[in-house]
C-alpha cells in the first residue's frame, strides 16, 4: 500500500525521474511500514496489560495443582458469571426476574498420566530420535571403517533403495561372500557401469572390503554397505 501511494505521489511531478520515483516509493513504503509497526506494538502492549489479571489468575490456578482444562473451565466460568451479572442488572432495570447464575466449578484432583498417555509420550520422544539416527546413518557409516577379508562367491548388478545412503534408488552391485554375508557396492557404481563392475569380481578370490560402523552394527544380517574394496 505504501509503495502504491508513493507511486501515485511521484506521478504528481511534471519532470520526475526514475530515481525520484524510486525515492518516493521507498519513502512512503518506509513511512507506512513504520506506522504499521507502531500500531502493532501499541495493540500488543494494550493486550498485555488487559490480559495481566487473567494471567495472574491462571498462574494461581496452576500453582494450586489445576490442569490446563480446569484452568480454562474456570476462566470461562468467570466470564459467564460476569456476563450473567450484566444481564441481571439489565433485567432488574426492566422489572424482569434475574437469570440463573452459572454453577460454580469444583476443581478435580490432579490425576496421574494414564498408561496410554505414557506410551504416547514415549513414542513422541522415540520416533524423532529414531528418525534423526536414521538420517545420520551415512555419517555414522564413515566412522570406524574396518577392512574385512571376504571370499567372493557371486556378484550381480542390482538397484539399492534407502539403507545408509538415504531413500533414493541408486545403482549397486550385490556381492555374495562365503564368510561376510551379502555386501552392497554402490560407491562409484552407476546404471551404465554396474554390469561391468559386477563382472570385474573374480569368483573364489579374496577381497578386502571397507565397511563402516553403522553397516557392521545394524546390517550384519542384511546388506552391508561397502565404502571401498581391493583384491588381496
């Protein structure tokens, strides 16, 4: 809005230049932006002071051991009582019978969390931690890399998905060994050269495969990710 009014104001000059137009637009934009910030600050300040008694009462309820639901119910009941007093005052002025006042609320004793609540809280804490641990898989797999001497039984091209390299599908070579299980070679392997990489393994020969801590620990009975290999 400020830029729009600045543009309209700049068109009032007979010989305005592009620089002058930009200056007017910027000046009016700054003026209206500052004015909106001042208005927002004043509104927030008024809301802070107006809601101060309610916040104090809420804090007193919490210190007394009330739950959030009970505090909210008490606050709504207080508003209903105030509205009922105003309504009764008007009814008395009109000579009518007063309305029935809302019943006072007796706060319930504080209850312990249920079993389902504890289970839900445990899942809420465990799932993000598990997700972070999975996302850190590639970094953890670069730690404590050890070389395992394995005898190759077979090698075939494949497509790996997920694992320690994330969720995207990548070309790989599955190497079956007699003493190390199944290994997955994906570093430097593409869909164009995976057949060539698979045929480069010598059946019956012993290779040294570099495997990180994450693959050795969590994929011991699955497909362990190979970071490098060499013929021994």
